């Protein structure tokens, strides 16, 4: 993380990234929970459920960890904003201004992908 962020801002970025990670992980776990319900209702075998757990662990769980824990907090927060997991209006004004160029870059990339 660059020196352009104060110690307080770096801590805020880490906290925002952790909150976004938690939120997206909870959503992903809800989907996995649904698979447990199917299994519990005898709708799938234990082997099939085990495969779903393995897919969750190696898939979305790992991607979220890499995005929000292993990535630079500035990038992680920008991704969270882009995904609408983090509300830009909930971020301190000064920090929001520092994130603005990266957020706008992500928005431009998203618009380009839609074309």
C-alpha cells in the first residue's frame, strides 16, 4: 500500500476489506447451506455434497480470500465498491477521494466489458 494513505486510512481500508470479505463469504455460504438442505432431505448423496464442499473451498472461498485478504487493501476495497459490497458513501470523504481514481478505472473497465 502506498504512502499516500495515513495510518488511520490504512486501518480503515483493512477494516473495509474484512467487512466486504465477511459479507461476500456469508452470501456464498448461504448457497452452500442450500446444498446441505438438499442433502439433508435425501436429495443428494454424501459424495455429491462432499463434491459441493470441495468446489466451494477451491472456488469461491479461495477467490474471496485472495481478493480480500491477500490483495492490497486499496485494491480489495476498490473491488468491494465495484461489486457493490461496500457503499462508497459510507467511506470517509478524504479516503473516498483517494480511492476515486481506482474506482473510476474499475467502472470504465466494467463499462468496456459490457460493450
